[in-house]
C-alpha cells in the first residue's frame, strides 16, 4: 500500500496519493460495512454505517413529507410477465427514438430491453417449479404501475405522489465497490402521476429543489445535467442526472429524475376522468437516489486520517472523552455523562467514550469514524469549568460548560460551513474549459491535453457525430446540458454557432 506524501497513520493509505486504495480501506476501517459476506457486491451494513444511512434517509423522509408525498411499500417479487411488458415498452421507445418517429406509430415487437439481463430470478418455491418465474425488483415501475390504474380514477385523485425506501437488486458484472457499485442497493424511489405534462414538469422542478436541500445538508458539490439523448433512459422523455464530484475529479451519479410524459401510462392503461368526463392518460415522473450518497460523503469529505461526517448525518455529532486517571479524586466519567445529558436534551447525538484505554487510541478511533466534534474532559478542565473541543475539520479550543450545548451547536455549524466551503472550492477548481478542436480535410484534432482529475465544460450546438468525436478524443463522457447556461452567448465548440447551452463532460464511475 502506498503511504503517500502525508505520512499515513497506522496503515491508512494516502487519499491524495492513491484514492483507489484509500476508499475501500476507509469504508471498512471506519465500521461502515463489512465486505466479507460470501456474495460479491452484497456488503453487510455495520451499526455505524447503517445509522448514517438511516440519517440520510430521515432527511429524505422530511423532504417527502414537506412536499406531500406518501410512503408505500411494494413487494420484493415481480412476476415475469410484467418484466416482458416493460421490456416491450422500453424497446419500442428506444426504437422510436433511434428512428425519430412517434412511439405510437410502432408496433410492439419481441426485443431485448429493460432490465432482463440484470435481474435475479426466482424459479422455485421449495421443490416446486413456479408456473410463472419471478424476479427481485431492480426498480419498481412495473410493480407500481400495475396498481396505479386501480388507484387513479378521476382528476380528483391527481396528482398522486408516492415513495418508498427499499432494497433493489441488479446483477452487477463490473468490479464492485462499496456504496458505489453493488448488487444489493439501498434505494429511494418516488413515483408521481399528474393530469398533464405541465404539472409533471413542475414536479421535476420540485425534485431538483429537494436535491438542493439534501445536498446542502450533506455538504456535497454536485452537477445537475439533462442527459444527452443517447444516455437518457429509453422509457423517459428526458432524464436529469445529479452527479457528485469525487476528489479524483470523477463524477458519481447519486440521483436522477425522469419525466415520462404519458408513455408508461399508455402501456399500463393509467387513465383518469377529466372535468369534462373524458378519459385521459396520466403524465408521470420518477425521482431516485441510492446509497451512493454515502459513498459520495466518504469520498468527498474524508481526509488522510479517515472520514469527516457532515454533522446532519453523523451518528454521533459529539463524542465526549473523559480523561481517566487512576486514584484521581475527580469523577471525569460522571461529569462527562452530565454534559452528555445536557447535549442530548438539546437534540444532539452524543457518545461518552468511557473505555479505560489510552487517550490516543480513543482519538484515533473517533477520528477515523469522522465524528465532527470531540470534547476532552480532564480534572483540570473540570476545575476551570471548560471542556476542550477538537473539531474534525481542524482547530481546538476550550468551551465553557455553563452554555456547552449552545457552543457545541455553533461549532457543528462551523464544521458544516467549512465542509461546504471546501466543496465549493473543489467545484471551482475542478471545472475547466475543454481545449479547442479544429477540422482539416475531414479530420478533427484537439489543441491541448486532458488533465487527470478535471471536469470540462463546452458551449455546444453540435450533432451526435460531433459528440462522438469529442468523447473518442478525450476519453470523457457527456454528462449532458447543465441546468444553468452560460450567461452570454458564445461560439459552439464544434460548429461556431452562437449559443448559451453549457454541456458538461467528465470521467465517471
């Protein structure tokens, strides 16, 4: 293992020097997961990791309640005939997109599409072979949309906004990586049905507002980009991907929003009676996120010494370490527990580490777990009426015990703001303009080189062929149209046509 330039501590690889070694080491050393379960890509959540994930979920629950979504829980198993129905729809929509025609003009045909090659199959119950094979859900469109026609009858039933947090399953054949690429995925999915396209479009805007709120709490730098047509889910009219920026400059898609128009409603006969007593098809959207959010937190906020947990999702926001001295007349553990009660009563998540071990071991354990704020309490601190605070983002100072809860909240706010500041600086430093391209006798060449760890932006009004030329020359992937354009018109990178359209390219996970 590489130690890197920053003198790795106790065998921790250097994040700066070798992120690909640092990441898998940290997710296990910090007790987030255990990867030793005997099925590849199915990690065991440790208590510390699961608590973190549940806190992320709680932020999502809050946003769902605020926006009047209702929680449901659909079965894990889906019958094969529903997958065939989805495959037929996705294949038809994909073909319509390729041929540039209305999907309604095409007949259904037997084609491969959808998730058929990715799902896990259940074909026996005990010793009995099932008449209808079933599969473990890869996502829940087919399961939910089978029920929507039973729930939606009238315009009074709309909009319908539901969500669930469940495990989904995909047969991932690439190299697995905890949280980032796994076979059993902790997954959030919201599904909505609306009276018309405009109402569904407003839902997408609300979804992106939810994204902003969540990423502010998680202190993550993100890119929101409307995916290019060739990278849009075939079942969607358009897709907006939300990509976190990792420290090595690669992007990690942590969420996505799909606008379906009425394409799925036509396939699943999801209609409603409008105010004129006529039947119309619903327009639908989905919004999904996964445990990749935790992977992004680990990757973005960690440092050479371990994790740094954003205070809003830290299992323990404050850890109190009483200094234990043999034959001491001062009850530091008792004092630590009194402070813990005060902090818990103020709504903070607190842990008292009363283990009788060397203080340095305690510091190391909580540092690698990324606890935002540590309070050290010794006999001298008690005599002075203070607790000695160590911030995980750096800095130490005494805090007065007589208003310790208020001071701890201030420090946690400082830590969150520092993480956001670092994220913003990373975002500013990682996005560059793409080197210029020029054409001579039908051959394109690039005037500069692509730097590792960088994301690129270009003004673009070119064709798919132009995009393919750029991707082959750079090794980058088109993330799509940024949700914020250039302020003024600039020449397209390939055609020279004036445009405000800003397209993002990156290396991705």
